[in-house]
C-alpha cells in the first residue's frame, strides 16, 4: 500500500512541477511576468535557476535511495513559492484563480508526506 501511494505521489509531483518547467525554460510571458515581480531585472536568473533546481528535485524524487533528498528540495522550493505568493504575488496571480498557489500547496503537502513515509531512509534522522 505504501509503495502504491508513493508512486501516486511521484505522479502528482511530476505533473505539477515538470509541466511548469516548460514555461520557465521557454520564457513564456506568464513566467517572465511572475519572476519579474519577484526579481526585477534579474528575473531570467531566478526563473532558470528555479527551473533547474525543480528539475534536479524531480529527478531525485524518482531515485529510490534519493527520494528523501528530492522531497526536501521540493519542500524548500514550494515553501519559497508559497511565501512569494503570500507576500508579493498574491494568491491569485495573473487571473489564475489561485491555481498556481494551490499547486504549490499540494506539492508541499505531498513532499512532506513522502518525507514522513521515508523518514527512516534519511541518513541524519535514521
């Protein structure tokens, strides 16, 4: 049962995070506008850097022995995304009805759940 739920969590994370990478890496207008609000003239560095970190986190999330590290990275990235929504962007950004914020919250929840399930595999928590 645990393995099936972890597989479902991997699918949820990959659908949410990996589909946003296209927008980040292609320089889509929505992504540029969002990161310009966060970083001003340095939006490209933040947009691409965030995308690279999300890609690394998703890859680690699919490696059985490194799933905990991917989950920790996702927790950090999604915490930053949620904080940005709450402080700078607003819940509903670019008339999306809060969909991007909700996706970040769901990703954070899933990553925390996987961390809890895999807590015995984390080297420094053992």
